[in-house]
C-alpha cells in the first residue's frame, strides 16, 4: 500500500514537472514556429500551430538585412568578457568573506545584493555621461565593464555560498605546508570549487547574453549585440512578427545550445556543497 502511494506521488510529481516545463518552454516553441510562417500566417486568427506552409523566407530576409555574425561576435565578447572579468574579481572577494570574515561581512553582502533592486534607469543618465567623457559609448569594453558590475553581486554571492561549504581546515593545511595566498586560491580553493565556479560562470553568461536595457542604451552600431539585433525588427511601420521571430530564434539559439550541453555541469554546480 505504502509503495503504491509512493509511486502515485512520483507519477504526480513527474506530471507536474513536465507541465511546468512545457509551460515555460511554450513561448520559445511558439517563437520558433512563428519564424517559419509568412507574415500573414503569423497574425492569423485563430493562430496556426503546426498546419501552415513552412518557409525559410524570414531567415533569408534577416540574413540579407543584417550582419548576424557581427552581432553574434559582439555578444560572445561582451557576455564572455564580462563574466570572466567578474569571476577574476569575485573569487578573491568571496574567499575573503568566506574564510576571513569581519563583523560587517553579512552587511556588505546584503548591501551588494540590494544594489540589484535599484532601477537601472535611475543610474542611466550619469553612466551615459561618464561613457561619453571616457569615450566608452558604443564600445565593447564599455559594455563588458557595465555588465560585469551589474552581475558582480550575484557572482560574489554564489561563490561565497560555494566557498562556505569547503572545510577551512583544508586551506589551513595548505598554509602549514607553505602555500602562499595566491597558491592557496589558485591551486587549493579553485580546483575544489570548480563545479560552483562553472555554474556561476554559465549563469552569468546567460544573464549577460540576455541583457537588453544597457546594450540598447549604450550602443548604436559598432558594439551592438544580439539584443540590439532583435530590437532592429521593431519599426514605426509596425511589428513584423515572422521576421522578428526569426531574428529572436537566431539570437537565442547559441545560448540555448550552450545551456543544453552544459546542463549537467550547471546542475552539479547548483548542488555543489557536499563535504569531501
């Protein structure tokens, strides 16, 4: 009897998980399907789900109208650069907070997290003026710095959580063996926290890749990433849903593929913390 109840609960949990997963994935699926429709089919009422005339015309038009590879390369540099720079800064910061805490460590962590609650538009004007003065407007370097600073609190928080699960005795043993601070972080702490660092890196690549507010306001043409590529298909004449869906599909495809192939590493990192 108990076994039967347990099996029923597992079946219900599985069904609920699939339902939630499909509900979350449906907007992406609908965008992909719409990208293969004509503009007339895209606005058809009632909506056409699978039975329509499939076409690649929208992708051809997008390729002819825009230099997709330039936008893609900008996104790779900006997302990858901001994440790597953030990891370089966050690892020693999280180490000091996890293993050499002060009375104000928790206050500092809460303060850093509170900065994520600040509306981005509230600091757009001063940052815009600073970028003009420093010549960073519409540059990859400028966006790398801005996105790194935006996501830095999350990076530090995640690494701090992972580092707290590592026994401090291991680091003390390394010091007793003569390891310097640099060697302790690079050769002892970092290898032990690889799953946590990897999941943090992947999550922040996704956040930087999807960032639209700062990329649309601080770029024009030279450093525009894929978020600007998508926005370019909204015009005063109206929205071209099929072409917009094709552009969106091309923009999200790389990050979806990355997430699919790295999901095991991401789950492993999010569950990292077992004492070895």
